[in-house]
C-alpha cells in the first residue's frame, strides 16, 4: 500500500519539510533506505546517514538542525522514535487485520459466538460456549477451548493453545506456540514418597492491551485466577505459574520464571532469565537485572536490583567490582603474611 508523505505527517501530527506529495510504501532503516521508503532519525549517532540515505522520507525531531543538504523529505515531530513506533503499529494493523473470512477446515463448537470481521485460519478449533469478539484473528492450528472469552481486535497466532475458561481482553497479541491456562505445577507429597496431583480448577485472566511472546506459558490458578493486568508485555519463553498476578504495564524479558502465588507490581521491568520464588510480592516500579534471583519480598518501590540472590543495584555493582579484584587482593594478603613472617624471624615484630 502506498501513502503520501503528507498523509503520514497528518497521521503523526507532524510537519512536512520537502515534497509532501511523494509516496512511500515501505519502512526501512535510515542507512538502508531506498526510493519509496520512510525511515526515522532518533539517535544522533546515526545523523551521518540522513545526508546519504536514498529514502524518500525521514521522520526527525523538532530539535534536529541539518548540517548539510538532505535529499529526503522530512516529517518533523515531537518524538521521532515514538512516531515511528506508531507508524509501525499502523503498518502491522494493515498486515494483520486485513485478513478476514473462515478457511476450511475449521471447527466451532455448540453455543459459541463469533463477532464480525473474524479471521479463522485452517485447522483452528473453537470449543463449546466460547465468545469471540469483533475483528479477532485466529491463525491456523490455534486451539481455543470451552467457555473462553476473547475481546475485540485480538490476534491469536498459529499454534496457540488457550485452555477452557480463559478470559482474554481487547487488543491483545498472543504469539505462536504460547499456552494459556495449562495446569499449575501442584503436587502433594505422600507418605510413601509419591506425589498426588492437586486439581487446578481456576483460570487465566488476561486484561486489555497485553502482548504474550512465542512459546510462553501461563498456568491456570489452583482456585481463582492467574491475572495478567492491562498493558503487560511478556517476551518469548517465559513461565508464569499458577495464581501469579502481574501488575499493569510491567515488562518481562525472555526466559523469566515466576513461581506460584507471587504478586508482581505495576510498571516493573525484568531483564532476561530472572527467577522469582513463589509466595512473594514485588513493589511497583522495580527494575531487575538479567539472570537475577529474587528470593524475598521487595517492599520499596522504584528500586533497581540485581544478582543472585538479588539485592540493591549499587551494592551489587560494588560487590562485583570487589569480586573481580579478589585474585589481586588474595596475592596482597599472601605477600603481607609472608613479609610478616620475615619480620617475626628477624625479631623486628612480635606475635604478641
């Protein structure tokens, strides 16, 4: 699809400097742009490329002052990175939400309701008494169980598995291979050393505007609900256990593992491979460094922590600095011990 630079500027509330009648049809990096492409300049480290790019249009900030002539037309906005993100979102909508209709074969169970604008890919399955909202896109080989509710404008990519009784809000994205509502890891030890399975009778509730990465698993609650609040962004290969609650607008990078019944606050940020034990709470605004292990409740809001076990970031960085110096410190101690022995033998120092 083609749009004029003027149309894009109107979408972004920007100002055109140059020929607004030119058309663009693709998004590109500024250093790789060609005719018909649109790019952006947010980091001044890349400014050199705006003078050589062949892109037809570049989104720039109001504080940008060219040092040389630029062949591309400019769209001037308050925040070029945010504006380009908005453009990517609109482009994604065109790609993803243009699909409509029901391919064959598919299955829809008794009592299920499907809203207008549905796309249901081949070999997808919808169980009994489920309710699918408007403009939902269900890609091939997705499974949606019984009594599931899915809100409007949600994307369910290929191979997603959504178990019975799950509730998913509006404008969500669930990427390929994700599993929503699988059994929580609940087993009761018996006197003979075996384990008895504890039935997991709850569900998963995912609120609006949540993104779930590929091959992520979110377990249903033992009782009640595992809850992912609105605006949460979860990367690939994340494990969220039963009865966990994730506060709104929290971001979780790949390979995190969150054990059962933990409560994560709002606006938290977790680096990759973080492990969190069960039955603790983490305060709003907590930032956790990659590969950290959180073993106790964090009460103070807006703190940065790291390490295993995780503790306050500045203390952790000082500890790392000392750890790196341990070989040197060990040598200094050994040298001092040797010199002390020599002084004692020479009678220049008394052990007493």
